[in-house]
C-alpha cells in the first residue's frame, strides 16, 4: 500500500501509556540496523520501558498508528528556543511510507505552537541514508560533533528552521 493510501493516526505518548514494552521493541528493532555500523554504539541499547516512561514525562513524545499497529515514534526535548528531535524510529514494514515525514511534521507543528525557531537533531556520520532522509525533510547540516573519547567526527547536527 502506498503512503498516499495509508491513514496514520498520531497520538501523544504520556507516562500513563500502556504500550511502553511495544515502544521499546520498536526502537530497539529500528536502531538494531546500526549495530556494527556506528561507533560508539547507539544509546538505544540502554533503554528499557521504565526509561521510556520517564522520557515521556519530561519530553513530548508521539507515536503513529497504522490500522492499529505501532508504526513509529519520536521524542522531542524542549531546549528553550528549539526542539531537539531524538529516538525517531519507524517499524520496518512502514519504512519509506511517510511515517518519518508524519512525525517530523508533528514536531514542526509543536515547535511552531511554542514559538520556537528551529528543530535540531543528531545523526551519526556513518548513517548516510538517514542524513539523506533528513535533508529531504528540510534539515541542513549545521555542525559536527565528537562523542567523548573520540578524535574524529561521530555525528552531524542537522537543523530545520521553523520561522
């Protein structure tokens, strides 16, 4: 089924959400493709349902359902003048079908409602397909970062202006 024919339902993930185990599996599965590709390893491997519940209490989180199935999620941290987009994950059967776009559009809506100037995210240097996706969604590279203990660039900061 094409993205044009799909109906996605976006919902807010709150601490009382009863699907944190499923959410954890979605994130772990989505980020598993990075195992052995990125160094250092993703922090997604350190997550558990309780940590996600806590994040839902301190950040704004959205999920996407397609015909009742969890298709994707994103967590957005309020950084004052901007949102930080993290843990964007799309279930394998839904990749390439507009779920990431749907989540980024929801983030843009939230940022504009809050009067924020932009959305930032970090993408690993090795994940060129992810970089291309975010560029397609309107993000631009604005910086490079190194994880502690590394002497090479490990990730790129990408930004999408909202104003």
